């Protein structure tokens, strides 16, 4: 295996971002290249130039859109447009073969590759797994939503051995990944584990520092409260700080008409407060989960189309990841799947394949069945949480819920008609973008040393 990824973007000389430094000092990687390493840097530069020259011969790889106005830079951030991604569950449950088929079927129907494939892991689950390896081989960016535990215990070092093991395994992936740790920490469902906002911040920083020390600087860290928590300012109490966060994220759903008392909210109404507050942090923005239900004829389709146009008009949003599954909260079922009606899927196709998203780097190949594998389950709190409703009191001491004790998400749905894949206007893949960034870094190294 090639050497570990040590950086994800071109580095300004003044940056002290922990992601851009080794555990042994705060100087940017380019500055740490000693005079004796010049030959190696030039050798790598020659290899990268050759790779880029080859890539330039591929359709669509020679040009890149101009950077979008209002688009913060950072690891894995596209220059313009937005990445599309999804968590998709098979109608027949879990397991490697079903999970791969669900994602491949969605891509085939869309006629394009997803940029981001979203996976949920409980706190004690081992990762990365076959999921991330499969995504990397398929030129997707894996996003790991890793659930939490007692934030006080994490911050005190109780789980350092396990965290270090996860960090070393992620580092060995040798390619960029998103990690979205303990998402929706502001809500009632997580309140039994989050002792306080300050405790959450300490736990986040502690985990981050262990990953950096283990060499897992290929991680782009995604901080993700509920969208509603940005409306009243509560989300910012949990912010770990700009040095520990790469992307700012929010989850939000249109629960009407199923949840009593909820109004029908557009994508813009759900995420406008998040956008206003999030852009002040100077980070790229991600919608980490979102969903919409059927109501009147064609309303879900229109909701998807309006979401596309709203994101296009708000360039700080650089990724949108859909929750393509069913869920049940407080005895109420919610069908978030994109194919609940043919017009709904066509609206979703426009959201993910219209003019605003980043084009796919390559057409979708024909899906091949995967070898059967033992079934496994997604953590209980994947998808929309009961904490997206008005928040109740925190549990009293001694009555905190046990992690992962909630019912497993129930999902259904299958495919509608596939669309022909288009190869026009293809953009460089995330890997090629990363190579370009690394080449610029090595260029800087050869000048400063």
C-alpha cells in the first residue's frame, strides 16, 4: 500500500489547523520538508505530473469550474456545485450484498455516481469495514457517522485504546473520508450521553487529537447538530472550535403531514437558519440528513426541485446527503424514500442530476451482484430523531438511556425505471482533485526548502 495520506488541501503558511500538522509540531507540512528531502519531493512531483498528464487526456478532466463566490475552502471541498450523497437501505434489510445493491440500484436509476456514501456505526462498532473499501474502489467518498458514548468518559480517556484503534485503521485507508461524530448532539435523544456542551467539546477534541496523533489526517471532520438548533443559537454551544472542524453540517426533515402540528416546510425554510449561522464560521456547509414525505399530488417532486434551486442560490452548501429510508418515531411511520411515487423520483433526479450538483466523474457501470455476507444492522438512531421535535427535559441522573437501545430503523422501497448515464461535462473525481492539491503542496515545498 502506498504511504498514508498526510494532507487533503493546499496549505497556507500561517495555518495551525491540527489537520494540517503532525503530532510533533505545528509547522505546515510543506515547511517540515527538510533540505535532505528535496530529492524525494521532486521525485513525487514527477510522478504526479505524469499522472495528471494522463488524467488530462480523459474527457472532462482538463477543466474545472471557477470557484463559487461565497464557497469556503477546505478538505474535500468542490470548487463549485455540491456533492450528492445518500444513506440508502435495501427493502429486504441489511447485509453486504443488500447494502451494495441498494446503493448501486439508486445510482443506476439516477444515471450517475453518488459522491458520498453514508454509513452509520454504533460507538463500539469496528470501522472501517467492507463499506468504506467498496466506496473507495467505486470512487465514492465514504462518510462515517459514528455514534457516541458518555462525553465525560471519552474526555477522561476511558476509551482511548478503542479510539486509537479506529484512528489507525482509518489512516490505513490511505484516502480521504468524512467522519461525522455524535451527530445531533443537541437533541433529547443524545442528552443521556452528553453531560454538557463543554463536555461534548472536550470529547470531540480528545477524539480528534487521538486521530491526528495516529496519522489519520485523511479525515475531514463534520460537525452536525439539528438544523433547528441553529435557529435559536443552541447549536453553537457545542461547537468544538474551528481548529477541530472541517465542515459544518445540519440535519433537517419536513415531518408534515405525518407528525401532528407540523407545517409543510420547504428545504429553504428548514435550513435557512443553519445557513445564516453556519456561514459565519467560515467553513464549507453540508446537509448531512434530509427528507420529505408525500402529501398532495406532485408536492414531494416540487419540494425536491425547489431544494435544488435553493442550494444553487446558497453556494456555501457544498454537499447534500439524503436519508433514503423509512423511520419510525413515537409510533409514527415516515417514508422518506425517493421513489414513493414516480413524479417524486423524477424530482429527486433533478435535485441530484440537475445543473447545480458537481457532475459525476464517470458513468455508472452495470451493477454486479455482491457475494452474500452475514447481515448486520445500522445503529438505532440513524435517520431523523425524536429530538428534532420540541425538546423535553433531560433525563434525571441515574436514568440515562443505554446507547443503541432504540428500535432499528425500518426501511422499505425499491427501484423505479433507470435513466441513461450521461458522460458530458464530467468533472475530476475527488481523488484527482486531491492529487492536484498535493501537487501544489509539493511545489510549495520545493520553493521553500
